[in-house]
C-alpha cells in the first residue's frame, strides 16, 4: 500500500504541491492526471525520494520511507520509469533486463566467479529464465539479442518496462508509459500493468488508457488534489470536467 500524506513542495515562490494526500491500496493501479504544471512529476520525485518535500510523509506497506534515499527506496522494491527513455544503448535487450536482476550480486564473491560454483550456475540459470519470461511478457521475445540503441522508441520503452518489472517490484511508478507506443504496444502495456502484483502509480496523458487501466484516479490541478475516485467517479465529477476534461 502507498500512502501519501500532506505533501507540500515549493520552488521559490511556486507551490508545486500543496498538502497532497491520497492512498493506493496494495496491488492497485492508480493514475495521476492533471494539466501541464499540475505537479505530477514533482509528486513522483517525492515518492521515489529524488525530492524532499517541505512537509508531509510517504509510506510504503505501512513503513514511513520519507527519510530514505532513492537508493534505499529502490532496495525496498520501488522502481520507476521516466518520461524520456533510459536504456543502456550499448547493451542488448536481454542484457538490459539482466542488469535489473544482477544488482543483487551472485553470492560467493570472486571465488564463485572463477570456479563457477553450482549455486552460482543455478542462480544464473534462474535469472536467464526470468529475463526470457519478462521479454515474452513485454512482447520482446524476438529482440533479446538486439542492441537497445538500435530499437525504435516504442520498443525501447518496452525494454524500460521489462527492466522495471524484472525484479518483481513492490511499488512501480510509470511516467507517461504510453508515449511513443503504437496501438498494439499500448494494448500490451495495459495487459502487463494489469497483471502485475505491484502497486502502480502512473502519470499519463492518454485518457483512454488511464480510464481503462486504472483502479483509481487522482486529479491534480495547480499542485492540489481536486478529485479522487474510480475512473467513472472522476469522469463524472463536475469539478474535473470544468477544470480538465472539458
Ligand atoms: N526544478 C524546478 N524548478 C522550479 N520550478 C519547478 C521545477 N520543477 C517543477 N517546477 C514547477 O512546479 C510546478 C509543477 O511542475 P511538474 O513538472 O511537477 O508538473 P507536471 O504536472 O509534471 O507537468 P507536465 O505535465 O508538463 O510534465 C510547475 O509550475 C513547474 O513550473
């Protein structure tokens, strides 16, 4: 479960977030929508620890993570994708995904590397199997040996998604996940997100995708939560219609 309480952020005189609070139950997908400058990216930065708020708290699974660094939060199972794709261009697609698993190390240190202990070989087999599984899930099974830099943007974004889910995150933040995806890739993305065990927070401009994919939606405007609820509740909310959906 993700709990955001009373979060405020200011840049000089600009209030990017004002007393923002909401909750995403375990395993649910929550969309954050709002016009440009509403504070969506700033909210993501607060949740993943890149930005310290003026006030407020973020808790994951009942534990207050507000004082933790981005790295500590990542170790606790938080993953994030960015608006602009960030893949390792000089690695293959499979290596990109493997890198998301290898940070845990292999155990046994250098001797295990040199001798190839059975436990190490088993771990490598398990990781290779997980890479294959995730590539299949993300529609990248044929592209494991392709260099990430050579792929069109839609496929690069799916590589980023594959990397983000490979290690079975507990909390996943997706920033504009449909941007650059074609129709089929968007359908694939929706299926992957819906099947995840993780709690998901996503920022997205494609309203059709948000309405179809999210269990709950939070609407931000000028740094404040102006509405929250199910897709239907949000769609029918007169304040949202006036401020945003038109
Ligand atoms: N580093 C910064 N320095 C100064 N002001 C900033 C900074 N980052 C964001 N802001 C301001 O904070 C407010 C919220 O910005 P933010 O990027 O979080 O909005 P957003 O909803 O993600 O917008 P978009 O949809 O355009 O990505 C805006 O007024 C923005 O200009």
